[in-house]
């Protein structure tokens, strides 16, 4: 699944293990952002280390995303992959170029035995 473009062509889908590898490779890279698009409540229950949170379901999601640096690389995740897929579609339309969607979301991440905070 690594490197597969979804039908919308707005982002590359990564399975959780490929996403983990990408996160490790970019641990010290300020141009790489791990974006959690779940609600604050979901984020506070558990999240991937060093991720930032912007709620896809909030009214001002698009406004908050527009404030992000479009030149950076974003790996986006949610609970199962649905909200992150919709988020990268929006981000692509706003001019973001380097987008990755973690297919399966944090549920897939945890099912692979990967750690959360």
C-alpha cells in the first residue's frame, strides 16, 4: 500500500507501518508535520507522539489549516482514515502539495502494536 495514490490524487496513502517509518525518518525534520484531525477529546485520550491536533469536524477547520505552512510535508491521521482522507482532499484544494494519509488511522496504528501517548 505504500506510495499508493487514492482516487482523488490529493495525497499518498500509507499503511501504519510505512507511516511509522516516515515518522522515524523525519523525527528531527522541522519541515515534517504529523497532523491528527480527530476531536480534542479523542486526541487527549491517545495520540501519536509529536502530533498536532486540528479537529476536522470544527467549523474553523479550513481556516486553521490555511494558517499552516503549505511548503511542509504533512502526514495526516484520524481514527480510521475517513476524516484524514477528507482532510487531505481539503488541504490539496488549498494548495498543499506534500500530503500523506495514514490509511486505517490510529486504530490501524494500534492494531500494528505501535505506541501512542
